[in-house]
């Protein structure tokens, strides 16, 4: 049995940037090929502009951030949610 497709907007997998920790080094912005991030308008911190362009399960930018300003939801919780959504 093929799992039911899940609309990307139903999966809350995307980064959160702590603007108090982000120094605007742009490592995440330069790294992400999907256009998830943009420069902030009122501070040096980057912002998440296109959250649903983030690839579910990818957290490479979190690992690259020297200030540990990027976090993601718990991957196990997302996997459980995906399982429930696919069962319909």
C-alpha cells in the first residue's frame, strides 16, 4: 500500500531563528539553496521568509550556525505526525 501524500504546508518542519543570538553572519542564508532565509529589515539577524521551502528533515543550517541561533522541531515528533497524516 502506497502512503498517502501529505501537503508540505501540513508539516511544521522549518527553522526558528533566535534574533537575540543571531549576529547576521549569513552562513545559513548563503548555505540554504531553497530560499528559506532572507536578511532582516530592522536588524542584522536573518529571518525565515519561506518556511515551507525548507526540506523536511534537513537541519544542516542549524549545525552550521556558530551562534546556535537556529532551532528546529523535534524530528521524532514530525515523523509521528507524518505517519498519522499519511494514514489519513
